[in-house]
C-alpha cells in the first residue's frame, strides 16, 4: 500500500477501528515514512490496459455510494499518463447515475480484477465525463478499440490520486469464455494428434499381420 492511498483511505474513524483491532501501529509506521504522490508505473499500466472490465464507485450528493460494472474489449481502459487514465463510456440503460454523481462529487474509486492470476488493483481519483462529440478527437481514438460495435457516448477521465495492489486472498479464480476456448483448442489439438498417432499404429499393426 502506498503512503498516499493510506492518507486518503485511513480517516479518523478508520484509524479508530485499526486501534481497536490491533493493526494501527504497523499502518502508522508506514504512513510516517512519507512518499511522493502516486504515479502509475509500467506494472500498473500493463495491468490496466489488459483489463476487460472493472468496478467503478461514485457518491451521490445525498451521500449514497453507487457501484457500477464497466466492461469492453481489452484496451478500452487506457493509461494516458502516470496520473491519468480514461475509458470509453458506452451507451447503456440511460440511467446516468455515475455521470450524475460525478457532477456533484468527482471522487471515485475503481477496483480492477484479474481473476485468472488472482490480482486486483484499487485506485482512488477524480472523475469527470466528456461528451464524445465534444472530446478531443485523438483522445476518443485512443480509448475506442477498433472492431467493437458498442456506441461510445462519453469519455470518462480519471485523475489518479492513489492506488493500492490488494492481496490475492479470497479471490476466486475464474476464466473468461475466450480464455477457456483457448485452453480447449489446445486440448483438441492434442487429442487430434493422439488420434492420428493411434490410427497410424493401427494401420502398421494391420499391415504387419
């Protein structure tokens, strides 16, 4: 966990719970070491741009949190700089809850999952949306993967404040259909090869008799 993430996440009430349960000392020691504002590095960039989905949390002006799933082809989540990411916000059910929440409170949280490798990256940042017809054309191009037919309505831009790699504990390993099909294709190729060898052995046996 980075110092910056702890500074934002560990509010007085959170610290009180850590004191109560005996974990405050270790976290206080970590926060005392200081550190620069978080910047996404090569590992975070590769992880984010390989994602095909994530969870986005915003807060309404009445204080209620709201979590949405966002998905698309790999590459729809783009790292623009060490402290800025963006994604194409596709046309959905027309509720616009996240977009509306960001108007009154731009604070947002993301959890990006890699179920195959049991990894997750949490980010805190400031979110705003730009209408696709008003956004910079080069930005729209960067966050709009080719060959995907969904309609892009807005570009979501997040200025990253902090991030944290979470431990793999309790992450259930899952595979997408595409990943399963790749594994099945490999098995099919092995089966076909074995069947061919078996048929050749049968032919040789028949010829010998």
